[in-house]
C-alpha cells in the first residue's frame, strides 16, 4: 500500500510570492492534516480536512490556507511568502476523523523562501 | 508550561543497549499517545500508538503511559545503529490536533 505522497519535495520561492503544495493520502484515508516543522518551533499543527471540509485550524495567519478534494487529495497554499515561512511542510492522513485513528505522515515538502 | 515536554538530547548509546525516551504532559485528560521516529530528510514514521494507561509492546519497542504522573516512555531493547534517528512523542490535545514534543536525537554507536 502506497504511503502519503507529497509533491514537490523541494521548492525555492522569493518573498512575496505564493506557493501551492500537494498531498495524496493513503488509499482509503479520508482525513488529511498539515503540519509545519522548523528547527525552532518543532512540529506545529496547521489544519485538518475531512470530507472536503476544514474541521480544525491551528494558530497560523490567514496567508495559510488549504482545501481537500472529493478524492481526499489535499492542497495547501501560502500567499505573500515571508522568510519565516521556510520550513518542512508535512501532510498526514488517517482513516477516520476521531482520535482513535493515528496519523501517518508523508516525507514533506521542503520550502525555502529567499 | 508547555503541553508536551521532551528532553532534546542528544542521547548516545552503544549498540545493544536499552534506550529509554521520555515525555511529560500537562493535562491529565489527554488519552491518545504516539511515538514517531524521524530519519534525516524524511517525515515522521509512526512507531507506537497507545490509548490511556499501560504498556504496549511491538518487537523491540515498548510504549508506557503513566497517567498518574503524566509521563510517557518509549523503550528500545537491543538498540541497533539503524535506530539512530530523532524520536518524537505526540499527544492528541484536542480537536484532532497533535501536539509534539521537541524530539530526542538518538545515536547508537556500533
């Protein structure tokens, strides 16, 4: 069974630009979550989607947004990029929405903002 | 006080040693606890998932939850150089959001 797939693996963008990251969950998984990982702050929750609806959002500015499609694939968008947005962005999927379903992570997209 | 605290290490042990990794948490209402392993340039890989108190064993790995002390542990028996990685504890702290510890970097010396 294929794992969580994230594309692209690496991105370099300039301040002020916007970026879209893509995530394909494990087959059959309907919940997709996004996390940001930085050396200083560690792993921080961005948002979670289930059945194309955002169910929960972390403490990030409105420049961070996402969506989920009917096939459970998800995209994350960051607008007006800042240097501090440089991070590893991780997507995770789970079968159900409840906390009894653990998260399985992809290998992430490494975003560098210059 | 942080919701989840983890000693960042690094922790260096000889091959074959028993490794003990630990986290503390702030809220006794938390019920779901996970341990992830992360290799360099990879995403976190789920190792253990436990509910409420008690022990759970999977091969060389044992996860332990002590709710009275708000303390979770991961034990690795017969550690191997391939176990060298960063280990992250994670807890569901509400509304499906995982809160992670800062991670402990483990190095197993051959």
